[in-house]
């Protein structure tokens, strides 16, 4: 589990939108995320105070996030959510336009906000997070400062609000027996997973296919140099497939001894419910086996949420097939913590350049990205497209087509840049498309012939993998020799 655990140089944020701007709040300050409830207005309150609501018998002050940050108000819609913020032990709700995701960011990506931003949003900002080469900016909000003023304004109305809600308290009050859940949609049905099992919520990245797996396995993704298998929950439960949209999310889930990503249609909210509203499913309805541990009945049974038991969804054998590795209880530095590769197998990321298929050992691959903006370098070798900015790190971009002397080709949606590490030096390799993550026996690898028919020099190829009785051939690159250009003095 160390692969996804928090590191000292990382921050975990809940990101959300207010108007055209994206903000982030430290996840430790956010108690839960709920839909906009019925709000009771507070007389003579500042315009940014919406009022208050009853949250399980407790009075919850509600602020309008737009008004608090001097952004024009808008009508609430189905995407609007309330962030329940903990400020020195007191809870306050903040209405936001839309919750985006939960993500981890490096502290190196956080910069001081420009003065113009400081002037706009007063002293509520701690910094600006720059992602995707600076094309995505997230303003890091100091929620304590943003919310505390609203709490002070509401303190004069505590008794009035308490009287308004006193008849609704009773059995709904928060107790130590409450369960905190992340709820999400699959089709029209609502599901949930315990929040302690959800380590991260991310947008859908590039997914690399893994052959010969169950149909519900989309493939694997690389997250901070660790491979994460992706399970499509729609396919897993036999539902009709659906195209990925802007709302599709992946929940990074602790499934017991392993980690996996679960693809869902839409994340709804983080909610807290009393344990006594969770009932076991009837045995005759358990078509999904033991993967469902119960159903939560809310709003007098009008809202039903099915609770998943992630630890029962993927067996160790299935996980081994997906990841190409066994969990040994000990992290292996070469394979990024997913276990040691079998000694008689090769594990490759395969990609295409023209009509040829190539492979790079997976331990040398840091991540795979869509093609980003490249800054040209004067008098650089023709096969160096330039440099790219990867989260503050300047990395050269090597075009393999040009390097191998092949005809140039315009970039397409399929073009990818593979970030590799050879001898501690990172380089981006531009390829036509990435195929899959492939695992096969080393006995199927032969030494390359002295002359390759495609014009690629055999010195750059350390082996040829022959699959499907020789019908499919993969040229395995010798990355050290390909990248030897970096050792040439300028």
C-alpha cells in the first residue's frame, strides 16, 4: 500500500469550481461533500450567508462560495454541492458549482499566487497549483480564513436556528456508529464505498491494454511510477458499455492486499450515514455474489445506495494476471511496488512507429502522456523535437521516427510521449501510438539479426520477441544505446 500512501512532499486536495476558476481545499479540512439540502434563511445575515440546514440533527451554517469570493451568484443546479468544512472543530457548509476530483499534488507544483489574484480573492489563497505544464491552474484555498468570518456572523443566530431545527434532531444525530461513504452512479443506480478505502479520485488518464484478461479489466495506468489495474464497474456488473465523459472518474481503492482503480460514471458526494440504516441484501438477490455487503435506505426508503465490498471483487490470481506480478508483502524497487517480475518472463510497454511494433521494459517507463507543447531548441539534433515541461522538470523530447531515419508524420490524437528513465536521466520518447502492456516468456525472445529490414540499426535493438507463432514481432529497444546521445558533450 506504500505505492499510493501520502508522502511528505505531497498534498491531497478536493478540487471544485466556482465560476470559471478551479479551487482546491486540503482534504483534511473537508469532512464530507453533500448535495444542496433545504436551507433555512437567516434574517439580517450578510449576502454571502445562505442560511443553515439540519445535518443529522446538527445545525450547519451554509455560505455561498461564489459570494464569499466576490464572484457573481448563479442558480444552483444538479452539479452544485456543499463542502462541509471543519474549522477548529466547528462545521460549516460552502456551496460550490461543481466538485471535480480528489487528487494528490507535489508541493513543488505549488507557487505563490500572483498579486492580481491576491487582490481579487483577498487573503483566502495559500498558493496556485500548476498542472499539465501550466495549462491547468488550481487556486489553493485557505478554507479556515474563507469560512471563519461566516461562522462569526452566524453566532448571533444560533438559538434561532436551533429552535427551527429542534424537532428534526433526535435519532439522526451524528454518532460514533456512523459510516462515511463515497457515493457514485453506475447508470441510474447509486453505489458507495467506505471512504477509508478510497485513497484518491482522479480523472480518466491514458489506459494501457493488458491482453488475456477478464472483459471488465480496462488495462493499467501509471500513477507516480506505479502500475494500477483499472476495473470498469459497468462491465463488471454486466451493464451496457458507455463512452467516457467529462464526469467519468476513477476511484483508487484499497482492496485489501492490492490497489485498483474503479471506473464509475459520476462521483456524487461524500456522505455520513448511521450504520443502522444499512441492511443486508436478501440472499436470492445476490447475483453479484459477495461484492455487495448491503444496501443503505435513506429518505424513508426513497433513496437506496448499494454498498460495495472491494476486497471481494478481484482475487489474487486475477490481480496477478492483470499486473503481471505477485504481492510478496515486500516492495520491489524495480517494479514500482507491484511485486517482482517472474524471472523467466519479460514485461514490456509496446508501441508503434509506422508499421513496426516496439517494446520498452516496463521498469524503465515512468509514465505515458498525451503529446504536450514542445519548446524548440536552436541547433539541436534533428531528432530532438525540443524540450517539454513535466511538472517543473525540463525533459528532452526524442522523436523516434526521426531518430531511426523514417519518414516524418504529423501528430494525431494517438501520438504519445513516453517518459523513460535510464541511469537516472529522464527523457520523453515521441511515438505514433501506445499499444498495450505485454507479458510473455523470455524463451520467445531472440537476438536481433545483423541487418533489420525496416532500416532500424540492430545496435539499438537488444532482442526480438516472436509471438503468435512468429506472426507478431516486437523489437525490444536497448534504451541505454538509444539515449546515448545525451552523453555526447555539447
